[in-house]
C-alpha cells in the first residue's frame, strides 16, 4: 500500500492507493500554511496515519509546489506557502511516518498520476491550468525532470515575446495568457464565470487563453510530439469550452503528419491525479528497476 | 563495420565507421538529383561499395531530407530533391548493397552522430542551421522521433507569432529567423558574409537570428531541459559570432536553476555527424537490445 499527499496552497489532499493506483481511501484538510511548516507537516503526517489505519504503508510520495533542489530533499521557497523557506519535507515526514518518503513537484506528480489513467504511451504531457500553469512530462513511463530537475515547466514557454508580463518576470509566457489568474484579469470576472459568460471581454479572454495553449501545445508537438496531451486543473472543468478551441488552434499550427498522431484530452482523474501520482512515483523511486 | 550515407540536396557524403563511430574512410559526390532517384541511388550504392572495399558491412544507415513515413520505408517528397516523390530508398539500397538498410531524417541522424562525440548524457538536442533549420533529440542514448516520427522539428517552433512567414506557411517559426536563407535575406548578402560584416543590416540580421535561436532553445529548456544543446550546420561555422549571442539570450530567458545545468556548444563533428549518425543508428535499429 502507498500513501500519497498533495500539498497545495489552500488544501492538503491525501490518500491510500495500491501499486496500480487504485484508490482505497482519500481525504483533504486545510493547509493553513501561515501556522508554519512544522505544524502543517505534523498534520500531514496525522492525516496520512489516519487514512492508512491498519494498512502497512510501503512508501509515501508527496507533491509540493515551488522549485525543488535537484536531489528532491527540500523546498527552496514556495510562493503559495507563505513563510516556507528551505523546508526539508521528506526528512521531516520520514521521521513522523517511519516510511521512505519521496518528494516531487506537484504538477510532475499529477502527470505521473494522470498518465496511469490512460493506455500506456511513449510520450505524455500534462498541463495544470490553475492559479498558474504547471506541467509534467512522462516519457516511456518515467517522469522526465531533465538536467536541472526543472523540465516540464510548460507554463513558462514563451508563446508571444510581445505578450503580457508573467509572474516570473519575462513577457509572453503561456501562464501569462492561460492561467485562471490571467483569464480572470482579462475578463474582469473569475475564470469559471468567464467560460460561461457571453460578454465580449470574457469571450476574448477565453479565446486568448485557448490561442496561447494551442500555440504552446503545437510547439511541444514540434519538439517532442507526445502521443497524448491532457489538460487538468480548475480551468479544465470548463470542458469543451476550453478543449475545442485549443484543439482547433493546434490543428492550425502543426503538420498533417503530426496532427494524425496527437490526442488532446481533459483530465480523467481530476483532483486525485496529484496524490496518486505522488504515491506511484514514490513506489517507483523507492524500488528502482 | 558500418556504412553511413548522408543524402543532401547538393552532395552525398558517405563513409565507413566502426560500432563506436570511428571513421575509417569517407568521401562525397554530387547528388545531381535532377537525374532522378534511380540514378542517384545507384551512385550512392557505388560510392558505398567503393568505400567499403573488402570490409564486411553489417548495416547501412542513410540520412535523407524531407518528411518520412512512420515506418521509414519511403521519402514522401523532398523539397531539395527535385522530382523525388514517394521514393523507397531503403528497399532500393538494400537490393543494390545486399545489407540491411535503415533510413532516418538527416537532422535526426546528425543528432545521433553528434551526441556520440560528447560525454553520454540523458538529454541531447541538435540544431542544424543551414538552408533551413532542422533538429534532432536524443534521450537516454536513443533517438526520439515521437508519436508521428516527426518530433525534433526544432526549426518549426514558433518563437514569435508576429514574425515573418516561414516556408511551411506559418508565421514566426525559428527557421524564418535563423536559417542561412533568412539571415541572407535580412542582411542582403550571404549568411557567412553577414556574420563577418560590420554593416548595420548584417548586424541586425545576425542579432535577430541569435535572438530567435535563444528563444527557441529557452523554450526547449523549459519543456525538457537537455543537458547539452549543439549548434551545427553551415551557420555554426560562424563560431563565437553565433554562439555568444545565443548563449546570452538563453541566459535572459531561463530560470537560474536551469541555467546552472545547460551547456550550449558548437558541433564537434561538422559534416561527419550526418553519415556517422546514420551508420550508428542503423546498427542500433538492426540489432535492438
């Protein structure tokens, strides 16, 4: 049995699954990051123990926001976890839980989780469309973190160098067009409302986000052509309202031979992708083959 | 012993190497594509036989321009090989040479060849800067062709959607900024002269090409962060005049954690990358492990 934990800025989701990702139990609690890392980590461990009950846990995976060190021993700093700096999440959890703990970027965990919910393929990419735009890449069944551990930053691909400034300081990142924050700012109302609204500002904001996502995905196809691209996160709940214009934009931007072999779909796992992916990735890292 | 052949629009380069890519013999002849595929293929086989001499050839790899079918049995159409359409290159060469023949895109072959000239790494990307901009990606020592067989089209990443029209019909592809053709057009003189010239038009053309290459490489780093990116092809002969401004642009566009782990270098093999890569890839495909 595996324990997976998804540490978000607002909530902590956790659950128990087996080695194939089948969910046996899951729950969530508020993060309350302002109470400090020690308090939050203690409550994460408590949640994990409660969910495990009498089951024996072989490994724990934890998905966390923000940049990690290459060895995945600490969070340097997390914009959504106020006051967290240089926190050794796996070491603390290992002590509290008494099991091996593997930490990974939250969007990477979601990519691992989501990829297992689809038929196996060589190349898989996930876009998490939330407050920011995250990403994860799974190649030949393995999470791809690249030379720095920071590959899969799909939200920071420049799609238009003349575009709006991104939180990262550069101009025209995909995130600056297609995050819920960017859509809400352009629409003048929350992103989930913008997708339903018929007012011109909302429609323009949604069209711009879909254009940027289509451009980013097309670039991804030119570079490494995954078999499957999945859209996840809060914005993916807009369903066909986001999926259809994104597909149309990709169609305009890739070669016919590429178009014949690309699937773009909505997340199957939703909120469960992150913690199940963390759990499965922990099993993979703990028992390398 | 392996035979490698690089079929270009102007010349055919070929050579004999061993399983580690050591060159034993090499030569080149004019392509004369206008004489038709049958004539050119016959002369390719003659060249191969002459280079092989009494050596026993285990496999032949051939790098060709233009889009290939997924099974690599034919060239659909090649813009630089006038009148070539639906040509079954490997079948014809196999008959003429009596050895297994593996065909692959020329830039992909160059990526395989070039990657073997550097210390092994997980992620490797090659840009071929010539008449067009080609690319190839090697992951964990294996050529990555993606779901369609057409991954690694690094020249068709959009770096500026408001940019000039590319030969592919879309706007702002890297190729539309950074090919020798694009540099020559913007500079009003051949690309190799533009790199040496101090006239403002030439300097602007070179700066624009370097900007676009830097933007494309930065996007590649955000997506899959290779350990090593190599610039090859005619334009790479400009040396530091292209390498330095490209490195500077990448520095401006990626995260510090990524920058610490990226190398951008000039080709070590030059013109030998294509045919040696074809030969090595043939050995790999012919004897899969």
